[in-house]
C-alpha cells in the first residue's frame, strides 16, 4: 500500500487543509476525552515548523445529518485546542464557499491556525458531493487526511476533495495503517481477538476475516449476548442486537475458537447476582462477565503473542459491572509480547487518559474505521489517497 510522502512535499508558504477527526465526547461544552485531538498535534506542529502559510482544520462532530445544530458545534474544540497548543485558534463558522470565509482566511497571518465549523452541517459532506469538495479545495493548496478514524466514510472532505488538491496522508493516518497492517500480517501465535461492547454488525465481519488466522475470539458485552441469543441460550432481558441474529448464527469457527462467557454478573429484580449461563432467568439482565470467565480470558490473554481489543465486557459506567473489563485490561498490560492493538472510544476510555507508552502497544483512534480495516474492507478515504 503506497501513499505519497508528506515529508517529501514542499509545504512552505502553502495553505494546508487538514481533515482531522475531532469527533470526541463533549459534556456541557467541555471536552471529556482528548485522545484524538492530542494525536493530531505532531502534524500541526510539523506544519508550523515547515512554515506553511496557514492551517485550515476541518472536522465533523456527531451526526447532525446536514443540519446546523448548536450541540454539534466545534467551538468548544477550538477553545480546547487553543489551550493545548498555547496559541490562538481562530474558529470560523462562516459558510464554505462564502466570500466572508475567504476574507477571514486571507486575514490570517503566516502559520496561523483556524478550525471551520462542523463539516456535517452541510448535507453535501456525507453525499461526497463534487461541487462542495471543490469549494472546500478552493480554500487551500494542499490537502492532508489526518482522520483515519472516519476514513471508512465516503464523504466529500475525505474522498471527493482528493480530486482537486494534491493529497497526502498525515502522520497519524500512516501510523494507524502501519500498525493495523502489522496486526493483519503478524504470524505470531497465539493471536487473540477480544470483542465486547455493542455494534456486532461491525464486529462479526472481523471475526469472519480472522477465522483461519486467529486462535481465540474472546467475546463479552452486548456482542456476547447477541451470539448467545443466536444460539438459543436464555439471556433474560439483556440487550442484544436483533438485526444481526442470522449473521451471528452463520458464524461457526472451528470448535473452541470462539469463546463466550459461561458465567455473568446480572441484575435480577434490582439485585446484583452471579449466575452461570444455564442459570440465567427470564427476569435477569446481564451486565458483566463473571469471575470464572474473566479468569479464563485472563489466562488466554497472558499466553497471547498478538492481541486486538475492542469493546468492554460489561457496563463499565457502574463499578460493580466493570470487574471483567478491568481484569482484561490488567492482563493486556501485563502481557508485553509482540503486538497489542487497542481501539474504539469506549475501550480507550477504560484507560482514563493513562495510556502507557510502550513499543508494540498501539492505541488506535479508530472505532468503526479500525474494525472495517481489520475486516478486510477497502476504506473509501484510504483508497482515495492511494490513487493519488
Ligand atoms: C468515529 O467516532 O468512529 C468517527 O469519528 C466516525 O464517526 P461516525 O460513525 O459518526 O461516522
């Protein structure tokens, strides 16, 4: 997979448009998790050192579906970025294609940075609209995709724009691809894939892609409930994903590869109880894997040489249901073998901002994008850059 190299590009005195993914949790105007924002800083700093004319940051936040809605404004992110970089970040909510925006951009001094308003306020973004992409491209001389984590979406600021500007991958984008490729190609066994949380629709294809090359799939969370339901086990009132039941039924790896929890922590008529799988009652709600399953998962993780993890094992917002996930986390950190890749917002949040820096331990900024890439899919935003 070959991309053009940004390091070889002449960017000095050029106006650079950088597509970032600042889709981060915000609560009452405050950034709750800045992992993705911080990961874009090396590129921004590099561009400044290269003396670019200006940096125009473009991002989405949430899914405003083509409509301007205040709760999806990127303004809090501009304020936050300003604190991180300790320099003025201009927030320009003016319409893309308007002369007001052009004037504001022209008014920026050498090397200054601005952030435009949520790109998904424009319906053209998610329609990958050519004319809109052209308008966006008119704002700059060079385009950089530093948003691997949204590159599974065929959107104007990720795909169509690459037709109108010299297009390069950013440093984080390349780092993501490099580590995910390492995981895909690694022959170091046992190879263990841990899948929890929900969105089984995005995770079942990953299982399919690794059926012959992974040794164990350790499953928890809503993902496990869904597979158990597909196999006709009683899961009481637990949440599961009805729409993927038939797909879940069709997954039949070699015996012993796909490991489901055999005990749980449940909420039963308002009380927290431990239950074996065969003891689950119609009124129970599964909220975590049980001690026995957690111990077994730990044993497998400690022996693994290559690990991928996406999704918690239970309802981690509540301490009594976070034990399974905590055990997995500790085992993963203890295992310092060949390669561990951890991805997905919920999974990263388990580390509460304390992400150990270590060779062979990679925290991916991608949730859906990482799952799609590891499932063997071609990501529209990745393909668009390769063609350049
Ligand atoms: C993500 O959070 O996975 C990316 O920002 C993509 O967001 P989306 O699922 O709303 O396209």
